[in-house]
């Protein structure tokens, strides 16, 4: 029987597996009864192999060996030693954490044109980020992570699809959130903060879904009932997540708990 491969839960698992080096995560590929699962810790009764995921890598590795779009469930399970484990296998006593539809990673960069993640830049438009985050009650670190991934803080950036400015807002978003000059960093960051606040409210504080909608649109997230299985969007969400963590750390903020969701 062909193993059931539950796909790019690396996007989800690396969000939960803050283990060891801040620049890397450990994910376990576990095999039991001809089925493969991915987990943040070895699963009892399975043959598990540790895989280190480099946060600076432009591409995620394929831990299952096949390509395609898959749906599955991520479970939360308390191990005998008391650790909370996230896994795609339903262990005894596990509870459903979330459902997902994702695509195995192909040979595509995390975000075209930006290459590796780079270090947090707290100096870039610092006053504007602080003011917008405070005014619209958005996590300052998340706002900066989006800007870092989108434009590298370039106020004059223009994408091939027509997104503009620091926050790479599309014209329709600019109109909706009152951005008269998309190349004025203050207006772009303020508009981006308003937009992200609306997305976080829509998705009940789920940063990954907010990032997915920022990249692929609200319609795509609704269609797939989760992060769309587009290679670019999957890589983008993972990149934003890692940047979000790095900015929180650089700003002296505590890690998110639970790791995939903002405070309500």
C-alpha cells in the first residue's frame, strides 16, 4: 500500500517546533504501519528520523518524497514526559489542533527577489511602525515581518502585480484604507496595519491565515478553508512566521503562546 503522505505541515510544525538553535528547527519524520507522519517529537511505536530545518533556507525540504496537494489534520498530543507535541498522526489522547490543505514544496524560492531572510531591521521606519501598531492594535513585530518579507522596507518598491510601497499594498487596498500616496512610508505602514488588523479579526488572531490572505487574497483562503496550496503562498507564510518570531525576539517580546495564534 502506498504510504499516506500528509504534506507541508512543515509550515505548521516549524511554527510549533521552537527547539534548539534559533536559526533552525527539528521535525521528525515518523513511519508506522506503512504510514508517514511529521511530528515535533519522536512518536512512541514509530520509527522516527530527526530532520533539521534551516530558518534561512530559501526552500523547504520535501520530507515525504512525493509531490501533490494533500489535506490532513494536525493534532496536539501530550507526551508521557509532559511535553506538548504537534503531529499529523492521531495519537491516543490527541485532540484536533487544525485542519489543513497544502502542497508539497517544489523548487521555488521562498519569496522571489529577497533570497535569504536576513536579520531583523529595527531601525527601518521605526517610528512609523510603532505608531501604526499602537494606533491599530497590531503586533508591531508582525507588522515589521510582513514589511520585511514584502519589500525589504523599500518605500519605492513596486511588484510586477502592481503592489506598491513598504507594505506592498494593491490599489484596491490603498483605496479601502485611505492610502493616498502608497510611496509615503507613513501612509503605507498605517494602511498595512489597518489591513492586517482586519485580517486578524477575520481569522480570530491566526497569524498564518492573515499572512496567507495578505499574499493570496481572502477569497483564496476561503476557497481552501485554510492556507492555499500555492507554492508561493506556503513559502511566504513560512517566511513571515520565522521573521515574526525573530522580530519578537529582537524586540524583547515573549514567544507567542500558542505559537500559531495571536492574543484575542
